């Protein structure tokens, strides 16, 4: 149970903070998921506990009145507006043109393959006997950025050390053809796809290599570091492989 209020966590942080950084801060200290942290932040804003300031580069700042004005980043308000009691005008000092080339840093989009099923209501994984039955393969992915993104996902099968190609998918979700859309702080929990019968019935080692390409609001493409997982058939589990199995 998360017992410390979001406002108290923000006071502990001590300064204005971007959404992704604040969510990670709460997640680490509260031992909760990033998604749960985002939900707590939204509720704190709705309840008037903390201040939410949308920036002109479409990111978001959170703060408290006692922090005073942050004069390093522009907001959605006109940068030329006169100062008044509003939070937005206090922060509007840097024109968006000056941020155009660097307004979106390297995207943060975790992806994991797992047979465990996440209980959204209780914010935890279900016990092992509730694991997803193979050949259905489960995964989770999240947009931990302050801005909306699109993503292309490629899942490649390596069976017995041989490249068996991408997961066959008529809609293009797992062969890199379809673009997935994610709002800030949102993601896909308990997603799943099915591996072909060749991989399911074989006794050879099966590894899945995942490549994700993120497209930011400026339509720039960021190829994330590929990740791989190998299946343990007897345990109905995957373990992470810190290496690549194929060349691009």
C-alpha cells in the first residue's frame, strides 16, 4: 500500500520536475509500478494537491506553490505575455524555436516478455500457477515519456540457433509494419501473441529477439536497443538474454 501522499513526495523532491522523472521517483521510493505512479499523480492533480503545468514542447511539469516560478522552460502560454499571478506566465521565458532540435530526448519505452499475468486492480503479478499458457506469449510495454509516441515492434524467432523470421501477423503488429500509438504514461499490459506451431512443439531452444522503433512528435525515429528472451519450456518462464542473435 502506498502510504505517502504525492504532494509529500513532491515536497521531498524539492523542485519542479518533469512527469517521467517524477513518476520514476515515486515508483522507486514507493515500490510500485510506473503506471501506478502516473495514476497517483493524476489523482493528486485532480484533487488540487499539486500543480500541473503543460509546456510548449508538449511535456508536463509538476510542482508546488512553495517552489516559486521555474524560469528555465517555456509553457503553452505566449512567451511575450506579461507576468501575473498565473503559473503559466511565470514559466514562459524560452521561445519554442530555441527548443525545436532538442525538445524530445532519447525515448524511454520499457518492453518485457513474460508469461506472468499482471493484476491491474491490485497492482501486482498473479501467482505462478496463473501463468499464461504457451504458445501464447505475454508482454508489457509502456510509454514513460512526457509526450505521445508511436512505435513499431519487430519480434524475431530464433529456434535452435536458426533465424526463423518475424512473428507472422496479418495486421503487422509484430513485424514492424503497424504503428502503435501511446499517450504519455500509457502502455499495453498483458499484451500477447502466439508463436507458430513449429516453435511451440519443438524441443529446441526458442529465443525471441525484440526490436522497437519509437517515433516522437517531430516524426523522428529512435531505434531502441534490441532485447532478447529465451524460453524455459519446463518452467513456463522466460529469461533475459543480454545479447543480440541477429544482425540488422
